[in-house]
């Protein structure tokens, strides 16, 4: 009696293959920490911060416990609180707006560009005006470098200059990308990133970092990271967090950063091949001129109303997909009472109905990619 054999499942993100490529380097790195037993603020944390500074060109790097903490620490260090407004895109992960609301400030949601998925300049200007009309004081812009590519930082910086705002770049998905030849990490007052395991550079737990060229600001961030500590351990000079990066995670990330440039190149090859094979059947992602992407996600757009059926057909073929994001922030329960730019956010709402992400990682081989593309063509066939 014949039985249906389910197709072998494809990995959405293959951290197992990366682990094989790294060989015994991770085990050796963790073993060194186990030998010296400095699990908090051990030497690997300082070494990793130095490596990140070299990689990005940022003058100061403050490693921390997560990408969310990285965003929160910057806002805390700037004294953001009630009565303040912070502008951020609605088409992003909730942490971008969450950290603003946590401090009692008001996130004002702006729309995004339909091609790059990053914050739209006209909507950004409108959101600033909305904040002022509501009696709030605009203080900052948090652009998001979504899915791996940079926002338009020159245009954002000019708006920030005119409006006297600071810029906190949310590069949680884009560490390793560049804007006009410069690595992300050197734009605005500060850049925050995440080392969550699914990120292009991910640890084996939670982790994050903040990049800044401002020495005094970096000093404040280091205080915020450890309960607002001053010159003495029990003289806390400001309200802070416990937001340190574990030494073991730093040790792991040091080793993974060594192979990261090769992985970025591999991810770009995978994305370009996807684009070549899929451009005739769907809307493929576009990287803006003078930018590079680390392709944290490879996200296509499908005709409205077809996504669920396509995802189900791919799943039946052993091919996973994901939707980032099925609801923009301003439509989510916790955030729907916060203001939005004038005219609403139609692009964010449209994208949330159309986007779907395909498997993407540095170790996606061509036969597996061919299988994904063939299955997608079949799923889209009339």
C-alpha cells in the first residue's frame, strides 16, 4: 500500500549549516569563557565592541542585552519621556514603537515607501506636524532599515536638522549593510542593532549593540546599561537598566563576525538569483541606488487576497514562509490609539496584505533555491 511521503522540509534560516562551517571555533570560544568564569563584562565583551567599531567605523560601541534594549537605552540616555513625540514607521516590528511608549512618550507613526519599505519623507514631515498640532514636542526620528537595507539617511538627516530632532537608526535587521558606501552604524546620533539568532549576524540567545561617534553619549549609555551606575557601584546617578551582553554571547559573536563578510556576499548572491528567477511572476524586492542589503528577509509581494493560499501550497511542498508584518503597528491593539501622519498610512496597510518572505540565508544552495522557485511558480499558476 502506497503512502504519501511528505517532502523534506526546507530551512527558513539554516543556523545548523553555519554551525558546521564554524567547526570547533564556537566550542573553543565558549570554553575560554568557562575557563576564566567572567560571565558578566568579561574580556570578550570589550573585544567584541572593538571588533564592531572596526567593522562599522563607529568611534564607540556599547554592547547590550538585546536590540530592544539598544533602542530603549538611547531614548533613556536622551531623557525622552511624557510630552515628547518620536516619529517612526508603522511597517516595522513592534519594538520600534514599544520603546517610545514604555517611556511615556508618544510614538507618531509615518508611512513607508512602497519600493524600499523604509520611511517615506513626505509622511515623516507630516507626522512631525501632527505631533506639534497635538501639543507634543517632537524630539527624535527612529528610521528603520527594514529587511536588510538602509533608509534614506541623507534625507532623514536634513529633516532632522531643520526640525532640531536627533536620529536613532533602528538597524536591527540591517547590520552589515551600507548607505552610499558607508557601513550602517555611523548615521544619526546613534544606531541600534540586534543579534537575535535569526538576524544576519546572530548570537545563540539575545544580544544587541549601540553605535555612536559621541564619546560623552557613549559614557552615558554605559551608565544606563548597568542600573545608571556612577563612579561608584552603589552611587547610581540616573535611572538605568540591567542590559549587559553576556560574555558567552560576545565570544560567540566574535567568531561569527569573522565569517560575516563572506556570508553577506553569499546572501546577496542568493537574493540576486531569486530576483532573476521571480521578477516575471511577482513583485521582487528592490535595493535603492547607492545602497547594499544584508537581506535579513527576502520579501516579495503577491496580489492582495492570494497570500494565504500560496503559503499553504508552499507549506505542503515542505517550504516555509513568513509574513513580516501582517499588521502595521498603527493597526495593532496596543498601538492603535497613537497618532499617525495626515492622510493615514495606506502603503503600510497595503504592504501588510501583500508581503511574504521566502527562505533566505547564506547557505541556501542552488538546487534548494530552484525547488523553492518551482514550488512558488506552481502555487501562483492559474
